[in-house]
C-alpha cells in the first residue's frame, strides 16, 4: 500500500441533518464521522490521507488537521470538484500512484475493504474500480449501470458503463438494485484526465464524481465494480435516522469484540463503547453504561447501571456506579465510586467516593481515602486513609494522613476576591461543623472542637475550640412556660 493516497470528501454541508454543525463533525460513539473514515484509511496502510474540507471548515479542520493532510474546497460544486481540489493541493502535487476516494459521511468502512479496492484495481489493471452494494431499497443512491444494461439479450458485462444518480435516473435505471457506495480507487493519471472533462449537465447542476466512470469507459479504459459482501459498511449518514442506524451497527461490532475478549455485558444493546476503549477480562458492565474516548478498565471491575466514563482509567477490582459520570479521571485498584460525578480527579488504590460525591478538577484521594456522601472536593489532596465522610466542601486544601473531617465541615477558601489555602497535618480530628477560614494551617495530632470557626493557625498536638461558651439557665423552662 505504498504509493496509495486516500482522499476523504468532507466538505459538504449535510442539509438533510438540519444542523448547525457540518455533517462529518457529528459523532458516532463519541468520535466524529470524518475521523472514523480517516482512521480506517490510515489503518489500511495508505501512504497519505487528504481530507477535503469546505462547509464550516473552521469546525472540521480542528478534527482532522493533526490526523492527516487537508485541502480546501472553497465552494460546494459537487463531489468531482471536491476531488479536483484535493488533487490540486500541495499534498497531492506530482502524485501518480493509486487514489482511493472515501466519503467522510460513511463511517463504517473498514480498512480491509479499502485494501480490497486497491487490490482489485491492481489485479484487473483497471483505470477505476467502484465499491458497489445490492440493496432491497436503493432509493437515494447512485445506480450502477453495467455494460450491456437494457440489451435485448439481457447480457450484462462485468464492466461498469456509468453511474446514474437517483435524481437523473430513468424509471428503468431506478429499478437497478446495485448501488454506488461512494468508495472508489482510480489511478491518478486517469482520474485527473477524467475530472477535467466532467460537466454539470445533470439534475443538480453539480460536478459528479460518478461521471468519471462513463468518461473513462469512453476512453476505452477498464472500469469495474467490486461488490461488497456487507452493505452495512457502506451506510451513508445523510440524516439523523441514518446516524442512529450506523451507531447501532458499530455498537454491536464493538460490543461483540469486547465480549469475545472476556467482558460480561448484562444487556449489550444498552452499552455504548467508543473505539478506543480497552476493557480487561472479567469486567461486568450493567445497562446504560457509556464509555468514550481514552477509557481503560482493569480486571474484575463492575460498572453498575447509568455509568458514563470519558477519557478515564479504572483499575482492577473496582465497583463504579450506579449513576456515575467520570471525565478525565484516574481510579486505582479496589476503589468504590458510587453515584459520583468527577472531572480531572484522581483516586488512588482503595479510595472510595460517594454515594453522591462531586470531585472537581484537582481532587486527589490518596490510598484508602474517602469522599463520602454530599461531599464536594476541589483542587485538594486528601491524604492516605483520611476521611471526609459527610456534607463537606473542601477546596484548595492539603489534608495530611489519617485525618477525620467531621460532618458538615467546610473550608472557607474564598474571601470574595481571592482563593486561599488550608493545610491540615496528620492524624488531626476536625469536629463536625467546623469552618476553616483560609488561609489557615492546622497542625498534626490536633483536635478541633465541633462548631468551631478556625481563623488562626493551630499548633501541633493542640485542642482548638472557637465558639461561644454554652450557658445554662437552671429551671428556665419551668418559668418560661407558665
Ligand atoms: C454520493 C454519490 C452517490 C452514492 C452516494 C453513496 C455523487 C454525485 N453521488 O451521493 O452515487 O450512491 O454518495 O453514499 O458522488 N462533498 C464534498 N463537496 C461537495 C459535495 C459533497 O466534499 O461539493 C462530500 C460530502 O461532504 C460527503 C460526500 O462528498 O461526505 C458525498 O456527498 P453527498 O452529498 O453525501 O452525496 P450523496 O448524495 O450521498
Ligand atoms: Ca452521502
């Protein structure tokens, strides 16, 4: 596959999706359509990939510019014009190998099929090969007109005479069930020569790439079809309904592979995993689990219902969920994460979060630490074995090891203008309902009385109590209730 270039057409608007977002930027299982196609081409082993961008290029370019080369189609004049723009780009200048054309809106194409297209062209020494599929309902697709179509003896040859678009088809042509998938392989010289002779005399007034077949056939060149044995891989996403359909196909493929690898899914139709998800053996996924981006899950872990992981690593032997969302988070081995939302957080081995914890960026639970129920933690280290079990806010804080923070305690880290830090030493006991008014340092082995408002630093080994004294009025009720 040296000397093979792939052009990915991704400049169209996708009006049928009725979206502000260009079609190829819509996501299937957390990855934009165009990236599925670019990645398939790269995996097939082509020597270069050029994506053609145009409509809302500002939204498409950032998706592809690190993955492949790009060319711009300044206005949408049709698929042939888009290919011409790619060939005229710097990336393709002087290229004279084989050119594979892929549609950026057909995300299910496989590297194997891309290689088959290249091999079929080589084997037949053809100027062009088009991937075709036979559909019960071909409506909307270009139809493959074989040489000899409509001949009196009914004999059709293996070569392709032309491709006719739905809008241009006669009733007889519309009856053809063999359809154009939108994937082709050409030799570069034939493609350049054909493109220069394609016009816009058709129902849509566009330069159709499909016309290249008839032009090359007219030159006496060999133009053939390669019939796909799995039409689902050619599914084009032109509508939201087709997007859902394509997602379903890919979801089943990914889940089948994961189950083959030793993952249990209680209800695979209710599990959505992106392509970069890695799951070890003996992991169990309950319903409504969504894993997208760079996700890795270690052995013997259980993901309970309604769990969403994005760019998150979970170690071995964990229980995560139900009702949990983790983004850019690292969970060590043997952790329990229950009804928790976490962004850019770290849980070391044996840490626990929830039920109902909110771990914001920079929350770091060291080994065996706990963020319990209705606890919010931001930009803070909770030391080894330290516990914040109930109803607390801890922000911009460093808690030592073996600290216990009583229920309802809060770090007052914001004075209305700036954020300040709180530091608590090892083995300190913070009584319930303590306000730690930052900046403040509380030493090691300290006891803070419940209900304290701590505004001054507390030295090691001290007892700190900062609240008004309790007063007792003897027999007050007897008087008062008369
Ligand atoms: C196209 C084919 C049709 C085939 C179908 C398969 C043509 C004329 N028709 O139709 O025979 O059955 O694909 O899915 O080629 N694009 C550009 N620039 C443009 C126009 C389109 O980059 O000026 C891109 C689109 O973003 C899309 C791809 O080309 O990724 C195909 O265009 P689309 O409008 O979806 O073509 P179809 O009507 O599906
Ligand atoms: Ca299409």
